[in-house]
C-alpha cells in the first residue's frame, strides 16, 4: 500500500469521524437569545413557552388577529432564531391569519438537547397545543428548508387543512451527499428527515414552492416529491428563484395569496 493511499484513507476516516461527532455544528446555525430578551414588533403578538419536559422549553411567538380565519404554524430553516424569522409572519397575517413560529431546541430561548426524534416530538406537542384553540381544518403547516421535513412529518401524523413547503428536500441525506459524496453519509448522518417516506401519508393537499435555481436544494428534489403523491401535491416553480430569495419574487406572494384565500 503506497503512502498516498494510506494518507487518503486516513483523511477520509478523519473526515468521517469529524462529520459524525460535529455534524450538529454544520447542520444547525442557531442564534441564541438571553432569557430576558424582549421581542418587539409593530403587529400584535404574544410570546409563548411550551414546557415539553424538565429542562426542555420551546419558545414561540403568536401573531394574532381579532377574528382570524385560520392559523399558520411556521417551521423555519436551520439558521438564526424566531427573532429574525418573525418578519415572514406578515406574508400570512395580511390575509387575516394568525401565525405561530417556534424555535427548535438550542435556538433562541428554546432549551434542551437536540435530536431528530426530539425535535419531531416537540413540534407535535406544539401542534396539539395549537389545536386546543384552532380547529384543525383551519390550521396550515408551513415548512421552509430544513423545516420542510419536520412540517411534512407533522402533516403526516395529523390532519391540517394544507401543508405548504418552501424549498424542501427529498430527504436530508440526499442534500448532504451532494456535498460529501465520498463519505458513508448513510451511516454517519444522524438526521435522516425522510420527507420522501412521510409525504405519502399526508392526507391534505400539499403546495410546494421551489426556486428553479436553488443551488443548495435543487429543484429536482421537489419534482421527485411530487411524483410520490401527484394527485395531492401542487408544485409551484419560482422561475429564477434561489434558496434564500423567493420572497423577492412577486410570484411568491401571488401564490401564497391564492393558497390562503382558497
């Protein structure tokens, strides 16, 4: 065995170990907020705390209307906190919808150790809490990027009015394999997020909005998701849209308006 091959194997082994033990740092980029941080917005809102278990509290924001026609449960991407994501509440609030956003464990003021199973359990807990004050047939689940897989799982396990996915992945493993094709991602990755398994169990209609020039999660992910359940999935391409700029396209707002007004 020549020296180059030995070094190559050692490099791949080292990279595989690093990917396994430090993957949380690559997948999630949370913004942490102090417990006494005060949210400030110019539309009415309440701050929420969902006590999941000892030492685990999920922080959220509820933007409310006097007489809402429904509620949007918004599951955000892998960065920042609801402090920044809250600006997107206006996209739904303007059509007389309440909006609830929550932070995953380790984001914002939310506490607790993260894992795929725990995050899904947290989101289900929040969903069940929201059902106590909102009829399920008026509840819309919205998932963006990494939140799209979580939103799909929640919709699969419940019966919301609609599921809306923005820039979703076929499954999270496919996303990681694009960037680390030489690693045994299947065995290393602890976050599988099998949207492809869950979306077939979703009974409500699903709307997918995806930019055709998305470099992070290519448009074909959504094309392949639609093939799983074509009768119940409407795929809406945003021509020229990337991964983080769909809200700069008028078409995005037009489609959101049409979906919410149905």
